[in-house]
């Protein structure tokens, strides 16, 4: 995304290396998926041993850091969509 005069710094920092809206959607989607992975599922369901092998995270620190990061990317994408920050051929 190219920085324009009216682009806030927080949007530019989030999407500086993203060249298209499709790539930004992939970024938000992958962050959302990783946020769900970061939930400490083994502590919520201690009776299921297979969860300990699939989900290796056992505390809330990763989840707590991924939620605001995902929200930041999503809000940046919304700002870019609402202010026509993408080129017409980048959809």
C-alpha cells in the first residue's frame, strides 16, 4: 500500500508491505486463525490428552497479544477500504 497524504501512521505501519486488498484479507484471516490456535485449549479441557499434543500453548499470553494485533490489522483494512486506499487493479 502506498502512503498517501491522508493515510494515518497506524494504518501505514500495519499495511506497509501489503500490496493488495486480497493480501490484506489473507493477513487478517491468518491472524484470526492463529489467535484461535493461541487459546490454551489443554487448560480448558484437561481430560483430552490429544489436545496437549496438538495445541502446545498452555497460557493466555499469546492469545492476549494476538487479539489486539488482529484487531489492528482488521481496523487498518477497514480504514483502507473506506478511504479507497487500494488501487483499482488490486482487488
